[in-house]
C-alpha cells in the first residue's frame, strides 16, 4: 500500500507493504430528530424537550387501549446514525411517571426482524431516572440504507391503578455510538 504525503514543498511516497493504517475509535452522541406518540395523549412539550437533561419535559398522558396487555403510553424517538462502522450502540432515556404502580419498557427497533426488541423492563419511578440499554449486534438497530435508528418507551400499569389518568415526563433521549 502506498500513501502520498504532500504539502507545498514536499511530495513523498511511503511504501507500507501489508502494514495497515491505524483506525481511530470514536464515540458519538446522537440526539433524536423526531419524537412521536404512538399511543397516549400529548400534554405538552416538543422535540427540544428530549434533547437535554434540563427538567423541561415532553409529557404524555395515558390513552385508551383495547386490552390490558397494551401499554397506554408509547413514545417513539428516531435519529440518523453518522457514517461510522458502529461497534457498540447504547440508548438512554431519562423520565419519571406521575403515580406508583407503573412499569416501563425500553425497546430498540430491529430492522433485520422488522420489530421492536425489548432491551429493558423495570418499575417506573416517581423521580427522574436514566435507563441506558445496550443494542447487541448494533447493525441490526440501524437501517442499512438510511442509517435510521428507532427506539420506544412504553408505560403500562403493573396491576390495578386507582386513578384514571397518569403520565410520563420524558426529559432526555439519546443514542451513544462507538465505532471507527
């Protein structure tokens, strides 16, 4: 392999043979470029409210469902991955809910299987908490042609709740990608 080094006064050719050039590992934080409510009722906020952990919230109230297994709240965020070879993919969401007894699910969209994959499931908290999940085999979670990424936060009761309305308050959503 030959590498040309050139400036205004120098032109040199180095013969590197089979030696590979070093690659630099990078970590990139990717903010959503879109936020959607797939289920629930929008109370307040917009995309700018999920871009930083600043206590400005994107708020969604529970909506109607056909059966108890469906989540009355589903908030989806999307972004475009930069053009790096992604070796690690992490997604973080910071949120809290208005009442006890709710469960949250963080899901990553698997473009190979065309479905959401549950990455984490836990009790939803009354104070802001950050849930960071890992995407095994990161290429599955990045659409090959458009480099689109998609993640979803779903909230549903763990059992009976004693109020008709409740909400989630999303403060931050972002991906962290590591690669070359």
